[in-house]
C-alpha cells in the first residue's frame, strides 16, 4: 500500500451542503477553490483555478456544515493511493484516511 500526504489550502466556494444518512450520520459536502501555479518553458509564471470537493462524515461533518462561502479551508490528510480512482470526467476520487 502506498501512502501520500495531501494538503489543500483554499477558500470554500459556497456554503456547505448538509444532510444525514439513513442511519443519521451527519454528512457535509464542501467545494474548495484553489489555484495551481507553475513556471512555463520561458520562465514565466502561469496559473489556473482548480476546484476540489470534500465530503465530511460524523463529527467532522457537523463542524463542516458551519463553513460559509469564502471561509479559509485547510486540510491535511494521508491518502491511500492504491484505492484512488478516476471517474469518467477525469476527476480523481481520493480515499483519505487520518
């Protein structure tokens, strides 16, 4: 099994969406806006916006539902790359564990 660290720093794109599972587990969905920057072959800085969606369960979901639009978001997790998969839209789904 391969483990990597994932750190996302950005701003929430909208208020968190909140619901509960049938067994009453709290679930919050948060979209986070980030920016990727790099130097091109000519040495000039380039950047592109990027969006990431997080789903938080349990006590973390309860806390996450309080996050409003433009709230600073910082997440650090260890990710199991063996269980990471790509969707048809080329979006990476990470299985993050603490």
